């Protein structure tokens, strides 16, 4: 069964040092991504972060990933704090995490194709309580507690990157659901029977607003004779957010059209989600949003396809925590536990 | 700020009999609807209901409505329980109720066009703690606790009547939101730029699935030459659920087309909402669902427009509590408080 805190703790066993008397100690937050592992030291009371350490995510198997997490934490703590003083470690991962902290799989991390109780694995290695959460949920918590959504009881955070992920805070609590799938706004249908989705569905938000969907559609339309600006720019490599920004700045007609599709798809899905859940603030982040900035948000808010009760009741704001939202949020979730 | 229990209690003042020592006592649940006021006596532990009383909702002003609520409760209790033994009274009303129990307005009740702290008003009259909640939320709680959604941690209840309302239970808690508007699935946009909605928007679910939307569209299309079956049946009176059922049974082409529109609109909105919130069970009730039954649900589940992750992850079930869901749910919410 799901827990409202969105993570699950590995209780330090009696053979380890008990942290029961050190609850006010700092917390390490670690964001384990497909390309890098980033750690920050977070004050469990104020949420303020101090120091950072990072390393590339190994492609050589899960044991190496676990080694890297440990090494990054050691590097972060060096000269700042003793492992003995930590009250917990929070870890965010790019995959679904159920209410018991079981990570189902992480498609973007080599070798993570099976369920792993990461809280146990890392708890045993570190000798400290470990709370594991989904990275997007961590990002939502960071924005809610110390970012653009500070002060709002409820918040939807939408991260527009390769796909489109989301995290949901209702009445000041992260909601994760029994399977850890709450907030999957990227798979809301915005065009019934529309573009095919990686999940097997069709017409989902991320087919229009995610980089992978934009990439596929750009190549398809170019083959049909549309402007080859984007494929010319990247060749066979994936289109990145900076290329989309370049296409917009160059006023490439196909890029503008694809960004327009993204704007309307986001407007429809976000408006509907916000109306259904009575959410006054939606925080948008991720590569494409970082590149296109406030103009992109203004276009979404002005879209005639803004769903539900629309922009009258829902304010769109840019995410404030950029690269470290996952690490900070993971720490904040561990602090709550 | 919202409370997870969806209601707000009027504490019995010291001048009244304190119910502090009577927490195990029964609870009266009252459903105040546009046409009738219905009360049931509910066991606060088991949720089982005993006896009922009802009266027509007065059209002559709010004082008469309050008198009727009091009279219906007296009639219900007569010979069954003493008012002194009650641990609380729960009241469901057809309008938005914020987390403090303030009822904003009830458009279907004559004279209720301004905010009223009903928990105070009825608490003073009854001398017992009164918890006030939205009627649709009460229905969702009844289905979750003692109806078709029993045993599921999360549930979306969708009631298809004149409009389309919804209530949301996540991780075994009713979610209401700061303004009491959570679950307003009827105003999710399913057809951008589509049929005009009573709320001023367009293409909302209830324009396609609610009786009022079906009524408007039937008359519009009949004027354009479509089958006049429905208008012929009702004249200038509103089309009711039984008329829609009659049109389906007579295989009237326009009725079949309008019901088909309703099926696809519900499939899209329900699938999207369930995917966003990781909800395994959606309970459907209300006049149209009661009339069209399981076939209607099967058609929704089979719709190619079932949004999000679709019917693979979300089961549709018929509501089990019919007329008394609002009263039972109001009592259950009062029991929790």
C-alpha cells in the first residue's frame, strides 16, 4: 500500500549505528539519473542545501551504479559531515517506485531491468536509513517546499524532457499511489487516435511535447517534404532541447509548428489535470521548458485548448530548482519519513 | 485549508449537551438534494444503515430547508434513537463545500445563492456536532467504504446525471482541495472548441454525457432535421434518463448517436483521470448509468477513445449504493471527523 510520503525507509538494523538519536542531523539527497549521479547535503529543518558532488552514471551494471552512489556520498561528506551524523539518505531514481520503496525498473540505467529494493541494498552499504523515491516526485517536492510552488497547498509539477513526467502534491502531501504511478501526465490522451506513443498508446501528451516525440515527428515530416532544419542540425543523433531552441530562434517553420503542437497539448492536459484536482499552481521544468522559458509558458496559458476551467484558475510558473531538484527533493522526502 | 475528511465539524458549544462521551453512538446522515431531503441512521463502526425518512425540499427559502432537515431527522430518530445518543450528524449538500465546511452556494436549491456555514446553523439547531460535505463526495465515500469500491485504496466515483460530478479517494482518503472542487471531472475538456458548456467553457465532458448537454444537443439537431424522437417524447419538459433509455430501446438513431458521444467522452475523461492518478477502480452511478446499466459501462471500456493507459489498468464498475449514497457517505464522513 502506498505511503503519502512517497518513499520507503530501510530501517538501520541493530548491527548498524542507530540514527534514532540523530534526527536533527543533515540528510544526503542523491539523484540517480541516466547520465549522472548528483548528491547534495540538505538541512532537514530548513531544506537548505550545502555542497555537492557528482559522477557519471556507469553503463557497466548495477553494482557499479551502487558503488558510484556510495562514492559520490563519500565525496560530498568529505570535510562537511560525518556519515555517523546523518539522519538519513534520500535517493531519487528514474523509474516507478512503489509505496514500499521497491524500484520496478529504470529503463535509462543499463542493467536495471528488474525490481530492486534499493532502500535495502543501499541501507546495508551505507549503514544509515535510506528512503527511495521516484525522481520526478522528488522534483515536485523540491519545487513545493523550496522552489516555485512554495506556499501553495497543492501543486502539479510537469517536467518536459525526453518524455513528460509529473508529480502531484495535494494538501501539502506528495501523492504516489499504490504502484507509484500518480502524476503520469505524459500519458494523458490529448489527441484520440493521434501520434503513436512509446507505451503502445496513441495521442498521448508526450508524443507532442516530449523530445522523443518531437524527434520522431520532425523526421517523419521531413521525409514528407517539410523543412529539414532539425534533422540537418543533428544528423542521426537525437534532437536535444537546445536544437529545438535553435529552430525557434531561426524561425524554422517545422520547428515552430511542432512547438505549437507541444504548447496546445500541454495546455489541454495541464488544464484538465488542474481542473480535476483543483490545483492553483502548475510548475513547469525540464530541458525544453528551460530553453524556451517564460514565452513557452505564456503561449500555453494563452492556448484556446487550455482544458477544464483553464487559465482562470491555474497559474503556470517556471521551475526554480534546476539540476538539483531531484537531490533536494529526495532529501526532503527522507526527512519527512 | 482543506481537510482530508472533506467536511468540517461544528463543535457542540458548552451550552449544548456535549457528545464527547458518546463517540460510539450512531450517526445521522442527511442528503439534501434539489428535490428531496433523505436521512438514514448509520452505525459509526460498521457503516450499516438503519431506517430512513424523507421529505420534499422546500422551494420557499432556506429557513424552510433548515426546518425540513430538522423534521426529517426527528422523524428518522422517532422510536429508533434519542438525539442525545447521536455522536454526530453528517449533511451532504449539492454545492461546493470548502475545507472549513462553508457551503458556497447550491444552485439547485431555491434561495441558496450565498455562502452559508451550514455546520454552525444546523449545529445550533440540533445541539450536536454537524459535519457538512459535498453530496458527490459523500457518494464517493459511500461507494469506497460500503459500496462497489470496497477494498480498493483509491477510487474515482463518477455520477452521470443532469451534469457529471466526481469524487476522488486516494490512499483511502477523500481528497477535497482548498476550494472543495477536487473531482470535477465533468469539466475536463474532451473536445477542444466543442459543445458550449454551462460554465462558459467548451467541449467539456458534461456537454456530452450529462442530461442537460444531451437535451440541448438533441433539440439542436432535431431542428436541423435529425430524428425528433426525444423532443416528441418530452415536449418542452427536460429529457430524463428514462427517456434516453426509451430512445436506446427504440433504436432511435439520434439517441443512439448521442449516447455514443457520451460513451466516448466518458472513456476519454475517465481513462485520462485514472491514468493520471493511478486509479484501479472507477465507480459509475447516477440516473443515466442506472438506466443504461452494464452495457453502457462495457461500451465505455471498449471505446477506442479510452484515454491514458486505458482499460488495461482501470476497471469500471456500477455504483452499488443508489438513492442513499449521499446520506450514508455524509454519515461516514461525520464519523471520521
